[in-house]
């Protein structure tokens, strides 16, 4: 293998060694250049913070191309017909839409998902986090992922949407199966699970929306039904896709940021000790640093709608770029000592919540959830320690742990 191809060879997203720690491979990619073609997925890898940040805002790229081209015009194959339920659900959510449809849906969703709505959830979030941690401590420990990290954001989104408690156990499995389609080259088995979950979740939400039309409440679904501006409202499918997006995006990032963050703290005992000594002072910067240090969403894809050029390389229309969030968040051009966990890091322009028109609408809520669980664990479990080395989930795009066993 020649030296020019060596860095791309270390980008091995299906390798357990790479999944365990992708950051050295990212460093080699950044050192070797600003853009690299990855043959196995036919994607252009973008590893530098400045380029990732700029391309997230570049309207020559899009999360979809169907607002301008057919699949055939864009040189792509249509998805298999049997996958249609997943794509109907996914493609009507604002994360995978572009203007003008994205603009209309985001504006209408924002009328229901307001800063006041988020702030009013704070007492519920903090109270639930405290109860979950209290129960974990009472048992002497357990799986931090299953006992705290997972139930907290799922319950918060369910509370916000007005989903009855008796139905909430279904949400996490549906979300996990749908999110399996966001990995690189998902298997047909993953696709089948995603399609089944899409059908079941959509049917459930369709019934719930019908109930809320007859009897509105103070929940977000009622707010989405009522959202209206300039003669426009959300279609039923847009409401369903929005609710699923809020659950998937709203809990996957929070779950994985929590477990990745605590695993990082256990591996950096001096930083954990400093945080325990001053939780109020370090808490806000700690949340941002933990999001940066081990990024829960490692990359985001964009379609090239018009030719672009990166460092002299023309990436033609019809190509797909992989914006490497995990690499960008470790770029030494932006972050001093990026491989060091520094909970005092004040300047922290991480892009874990994306940027541009697709900046995460739920970022304020995610920050409240992360701060609440971090604070509850520091307060109620001051001696929390790792019980055994965790195993990584075999995923690259959505980065997390199978479990995080702790002793309290």
C-alpha cells in the first residue's frame, strides 16, 4: 500500500478496533488532507472542523435531492419498494427535507416546540433524573445505560408528546430499530426491522393524533395539530414524522452522550474528582466538553446538489459527503489539546448538534437532560465507580455502549 492511501486504510468503520477508538484514524485523515474518497461506500470524507462547519451551511448540499431531482436524474437508484414505509416516515421529517418544505415544517413545529415548552419541562426532567439515580443507588449500582441514560430522555419526550405511561415501553425498541437504518450499508435484516417499526409506530401515532383532534391537551401533539400560519398547517404524515424524529434524535444523542460521558469521566479520574469538588461551577462546561470529547453522532451525510470544490478537489453533483463530526470535534486547529478531556474548556465550538438550517431543534432540551442526570449522579452517588469494562455497540454512526455497569 502506498503512503498516500495509508490514512484512508485506517478509516475502517466496520472494524471493532476502529469502533473502540476512531480518533487516531481521524487524526491521520486530517493530517493527510481535507477530503478523501472512501471507496466502500462511495463517499467523500470531510475530517476538518472548518470544512465540516462550512459544508453544513452550504446550500449546494442537502439532506435530500428529491426537491430538485428524481432518483434517475441524480444517478441514484430508487429505494426498494419493500422499504417504502421507512422512507415515507423518514423523508417527511424536517431533518431529511430541504427548503421550502423544511422551512415551512420547522417554522410550524417551532410554534409548538417553544423555549417556554422546553423550560416548563425542567422540573419534570430534574425530578425524574433524581428518582432514577436514587433507585440505582438504592440497589448498589447496576447498568447506568438501562437504569438512567435510556429511560430519562424517552420518558421526557413521551411526556412532551402526551404519550400515556402504559404505552411508553414500546418507544425505545421502535426507535432503536428505525435508527438501525442510519448506519453505513445497513443489512436487509436491519431494514426489515426498521420497516416493521415504522409501520407500527406510525399506526400508533395516527391513532393518538385522532384522539388529540377530538380532545386536545397541553401536549406537543395537540400543539402540532393547532400550529397554523399563513393558511398552512402540518399534514398528518408530517406530524407523525415529526414526532418520530423528536423521539429518535431526542433520545439517541442524550443516551449515548450520557454513557460515553461517564465512561470518559471514569477513564479520567482527575477530571471526575474536579467535577465532584465543584459540580456547580464545572457542570455547564462539563456537559459541552463531554459532548465534544466522545461525540454521540460521529458523522452526518449530505448530497452534493451542485459541484463543490474542497482544497482543489472537485466533488461532482450526485456525490455523497460524510461530514465527520467526531473528527471535527478533535481538530487541533480549533481545540487546544483535543485528545485531552478538559471540563474547564470555555471555548468549545463543537458541532455535536450540527449547524445551519438542520441545527438540532432539541438541543436546549438535550442540555437540560444531560445536566440533570449529571447533577443527580454527582449528588446522590458521589462514590460512583466503574464495575467492569464496557463493550462498545457495533455501530459507527451512532456511537454508544452496550451497557455501563457501575457500583454506587
